[in-house]
C-alpha cells in the first residue's frame, strides 16, 4: 500500500512540477500562487530526479559519504589556461568545469552530488 501511495503522489507531483516549469514563474512564486510549500516542491523534485537517475542506472545510492582527493596535474593546469576551471573525479566519473560555467547549473550539480553522498 505504501509503495502505491508513493507512486500516486509522485505522479501528481510530476504534473505539478511540469506545470510550474511551463508557467515561466520561479518556483517560489508559483508555489505562492498555488498556496503550496516550496520546501515540499523541492523535496518532490529531488525525489523524482533521484528515482529517474537510479532507474536510468546513472546514480548509485550507497548510503555512505565518500570523499575524493583532487590533485591537479601539469596537463590539467595547462588546460585551465584554455578554459577549464576544475576537473572533479569520483568513482570512475569525471566532471569538467569550464571557466564561465553557469553558477546555477554548477550549484545544482554540486548539490546533486552532495545529496547522494549522504
């Protein structure tokens, strides 16, 4: 019963999230106009994204916090001069951050990574 309730809520929130996205309003403004908690909106947005990533096989949830040492090689330092700001490597994955990267996108990616390491 619990799993089916979750699926029902998830389907409802998928529609609400789609509606907000198509509205052109910020999440906070859309939630205010619909008398909804933006915290709940963000919660369901994260749940839906995480489940989609797990289903796609691009996210493994281990329940463990992991830290990775990042060392810059001479080649990476040289590439920094050509537009690379940083390269993050973890568990065989690599994220290259270019100079001038959109701060909101970068914040979202780092937040997503941080949420999955807890």
